[in-house]
C-alpha cells in the first residue's frame, strides 16, 4: 500500500523507489502484487507519466485513510512506551505471582525497558500509602476511599481433598459432617484463627467455624498439604483448578459451592492516570481474565 500511494503521489515508479529507499524493481513488484490481489489495474502507464485509473483513484483514498490510522497507532504506542518509565512498586498474592506473573514478565519488561519494576509477593492486605506501594492485585472487596479498584474476575469456593484421603476417611455428604474429618485451614491476614468456611445451596447459606487439624498463613502451603493427603481444604477455584485437573484433588460437597472473593487491580486514586500504572494494570487484568477462562475450561472437564 505504501509503495502504491507513493507512486500515485509522485507519478513515477523511479521517484517513489528513491523516496522509499527501495529499488524500482521492488516497488514495481509491490504494485503488481497489489493489482493481482485486487484483480484490477491501478495505474495507466505511458512513457511520460504514470496516472491512476478510476479504480486506482478510489483505492488511493481508502489506502490513505488506512495508512493514516496505522501511523497514528504507531505514534500512540511510541508515546506510551516513552512515557512508561521509572520505578513501579507492585504487591501481588503469592500464587498469582508465581503461577501467572513470573512466566509473563519477560514480554512485559521487554516492551517497557525503561520501567523499573519492584514486585512483592504477599498474602496479606498491604497499606498502599504506608508501604509506598503503587499498585496491588487484591483478593476481596476494596473499601478504602483513597483507592481505585478495577474488579477483574470473580471466584467460587470449592471444598476438596486428595483421592487417597477420601478413600481412607470417606466422603462427607453435608457441610456439618466436616467436623468429623481432618481439615486444613487458612489463617487470614493478621488473624490468629482460621477463616470460617462458606457454603451455599440455592437460597441456603451457611458459615461454619470448624475445628482444623492444621492451618497455614499461606494459601500455597494449604493446597500443597491437601495435595499430600493432610485433609480437606476449601479454597478459590482459581487456586485449586490445576490440582483438580491433575487428579491431585477431588471436589466434594459440589452442590454447596459458594461465591468467593472478587479479585481486583487496585491503585491509589492520585496515581490512576499514570501511564505506568495503566499499562501494568491492563497487563495484570489480562493475565487474570485469561486464567479465569482457562480454569473454567478445566473445571468443565471435571463435571
């Protein structure tokens, strides 16, 4: 298209080739290939002048609009890349960081080489202002008025156990029967007691404070222990999906699956228009959306 437009502007293949820094043969080939693709003649060629046919004139106007859009897109991306620079401090959940963020980081950092990224892995809720954090991926509802939250995905709570545990101890049919099983709990941020387990079947909702044999302040450790047969665990579908797909865990009390916490990308309100905040927020949100689709596909095969 660029060769065609330049020939049309200069009325000469030779001058167009010089302007584009190409040989005349290459420009002629470009135009010939374009005419072959379009199945029409774009130029009327004489010994003195190269002029447009009626088809060529119509196509030229469209090409000029298309190329102008392409140039504008290129320039917009160049401006964004140039403005995405400096230090960006990010805090993400441990499982998200290890499973999703680290594998995808090389492409992101290559695209924004002037960005100095500092990433913390945390399963606790951080204070963005006190700890000088620019952006977080947060599990749960965001209520602080000085923060801007973009809710990206929703989750569900699944109750699971390793197949060998269920063979040895049986499968509970109701949530209350969990009191007679070995349970692996999770200690919430800043909490000395394991989190209560949530259950919902239709309009029935239950929240149980259960006796746990072991509890961890790390979601990753909790799932690893359950994988090894330590007991029954309840966690977000995004966290246990891979273990379910690999057969390391099996879902129990399926009809009692309850809505889990939303996952959001969060930044300080004062930083919401920063280019570096925007590009990383878009990057993290896309990772979460893609993984949500992946998990949905995995869980569908486990039905």
